[in-house]
C-alpha cells in the first residue's frame, strides 16, 4: 500500500514537472515565436547600433510582452559579408535564433567565392541546444561549439544593449 502511494505521488510529480517545462520543447518555442510574430505588426521597434572589431549592425528591438524581447539585426562584417539575424528571448534567455548569412571568401588575389549559410537554432533557458538546422552552400553541416559560443555571446551583448531601454 505504501509503495502504491509513493508510486502515485512520484508519477504526479513527474507529470507536473514535465508539463511545466513543455514550453521549452521545439513545439513550445514555435508557439512562442508565432505569438510574438503576430504581435510585432502592432508594435513600434526601438533602433540601436552595435559595433565591434569584427562588424557593425543596425538592430531593431521589440517588446511584445514583459518577458519577451525580439531583436532583428542586419549585421555587416568587416570582411565582405552580411547576415540577417532574428533573436527571440524569453525571461532574459535566448530561446530561438535564425541567421541568414552571405560571406565572400578570398580564394586568390582576384577571385572571391560566395558562401551562403542559414541556421535555425532552438535553445532551452540554460543555453543548451534542443535542436538546430545549419545549411552551408546547400549542404547540411554540423554546428561546432565555437560557433555556438560566438552566437550566444553576441546574443547576450545585444540583449544587454536593448534591455537598457
């Protein structure tokens, strides 16, 4: 009898905990993103500028709900190239990131090669990857740890920039 009661309580606690974190599944994040996107048309964004040794960007930030920040960034690299990035933050944590990047790489003194990439990234509040899809020149490729660290670092810089509104 005690074992049955302990089992039932354990099962209830497991269901409560797992349902509470359901929002940080890929499907839960998609719902947050879709809801945020539906609110953006009615909002006026705030413009910010960001710059570093590697590039500079024009940033538009939107605050559709008290715990949500959406950032749209047009990043120009010091090397020839651009990327268009979208960041979705919930409660201060990056949960969704989209990047479309076009870089020109020097093959020789007179020849440049285009490199086109896209990345979609789903993250939990701790910064751990739920799932991602990275395509480089029409090939599915792996996202390495240094790329992820760079994305998270830059996202945090932008979040801090736009949070001081």
